């Protein structure tokens, strides 16, 4: 059987479909992975028996349009999977079948008992990548309100919340791929210190130990963790603050995260010489511009190498997304949610606040880098060039005049 898997873009690797391709080929099938813009041409030239589409919320209408064209070409079956069909299946009735959750068993003739039985991702259709993606675990022990994790766990009650791969197998895969840089896509990397010790030892035994990036929770960043990160050539990590507001973190179901955790983690990482990024969300339900500026100010205190910020989107099926609908904070039909984290808020905020958060998101990283705290009345689209200039000027003054200005 010839199966074509379609993703939105191939700028970065897509581990989900790469794992599926590996399973399909192990079971004797043929598989190709293409991006959405090349799907129709590939169907014409390759004539697949089945087309599978991996869809994120925000791009569902583009896939639906292309699926209609593909169906006219005589493809007998179109199946859809990914986050949007998994948590919003009623919006995908145009497909012949919806695969919710993990899809390896759908394509496999053999029941996969453990995560280590799944073959390594098939990277054939992702060539020339300087950064290669890997995953050492599936799942997450947390239930943040903006995330699908709780719903995911309900779909797979037979799985533990986190399944961790054998450390030696992870290192063997990296050795085989031999990337310039490795990016671990785990929700929380290295949850077990015993696993981290085994990973660091195995990683160091490789002839080439590529630098890597991973995701950690602030509370994970201890002196011991930094030792294992250092010894395994970790170059950088990212950790999520989301908001400096205790009230907003509680709303997002992150009450156990204290800003002190992030501040202490930042210090540990700097001492260890590990680059780090802090993730933040602006325009959270019930937030104000003062809340968002407080988050900016706290990031300046932490001095990350990069301060990443996004604008909250009420994804369907998440606790906070459903709450937004129930409370009247969001009155759309999800067609206005794009696949970008950087557009204006779709919540029922006033126009002024939407403009303020749009501008703040655009200059957030620069303001943290320069230590510039904008005033509320500066956060206007028409003022954006002046705001960029003011922040850049502050950086120049700090470097030229020893921080006196």
C-alpha cells in the first residue's frame, strides 16, 4: 500500500509523521511525506492509495480545501490526525476517518507494547536539516490549562502519564543520525535523575556528542541537573514562566510554580554556562496590560538569553479554551484562530488592549535584551518604530557608558 502523509510545512522536522512513516515501512508499505503546497502534485505523480493529514488547529481550513481537490483525483481514502482532529473531531467530518491520539497502532499490524518498540523516525523526506529533532519521552506529568495534556491522558488511559525511552537507545539514535545540533521535543526532558545520569554517561561515550536543546520545568533546574546537562553537552534549554502574576498562573493551573523558582533556575543556568530561554504568554484571560508589563519586568530580572512571548489562543478541548467559551471571554467559532502564536488576541478584550499586547509581543525580546521598560502609552502600532529605536538606544548606552545611563 502507498500512503502519502501531508504536513503543513517541512521547514522543521515533524516527528509525529516521521514515526508513522517508519511504522508503515516496517509493515511493508510505501510512504512519502510532503508539505501541504506539494500534496496535490505528489498525488498526481505518485498515485497513493491513502492520504493522511496531520492537522494543527488554525490550519484546518487549508487542509480541508486541499483534501477536496485530492479527492477529485481519485484517492480512495483520506484520514486525518494531529491535535485538531484529536480534540475537535466534529470539525473533521469531511475526512473518511479521524485518528485520535497516537496513530502508530492504526498503521501497524503488530501491537506496540512499549515506547521502545516503536521504530526510530523515518527522516528520508527531511533532507539537509542542520538541526534534527528527537524525543526521549512521551507525555507530561502536568495539566496546564492551556494544554491538551489532560484530554490526551483521557484518550490513552492505558498509558502512564509519561513513557520514557531507554537512555542508551536514545543515544544510539542520535549517533546514527549524527546531527550538527539535536533538539529534544519532550514536554519535560530528564524527569528522572537516574535517567539523566545514564543518558549523560551514554552520551559521552559517543565519538561525536552534538550540542543539544531541551525543555525543562523551572523546578527541574537544580545544581545536580545542571551538572548532567553540562556533562552531556547541553547548549541551551527553555523553561516556561508564562506570567509573573500568581493569579494568572493559578488560572492556567500552574499554582506550584513560583517566580522564585524561575529566578533561582536562571541563576543556576548562568553559573553552569547553559543558555536559556523563558517562555511567556500575553493576553491571558482576565489579564491587563499591567500584568503583561510585570511579566516583562520579571524577565528583565532573570536575564535570559532569549525571552519568548506568545499571545494566548483558546484552543478547543483545553481546560482554559473551554472556560473561555463558557465564561464568554471567547465568542468565536475557532475559525479565527490561526496556526501562529503571534497574532492579535481573539478574546473579548477591548481594542486598545489587543493593540497593546500585539505591540508588546513584537518588542518583548528586544525589551528584555536591552532592559527597556515601555510605558503603557508607548504600546501603539503607530509608535512601533520609535519603541524599537528607544530600546536599541538603551542597549547602546548601557554598553558604551558601563551601564550608568
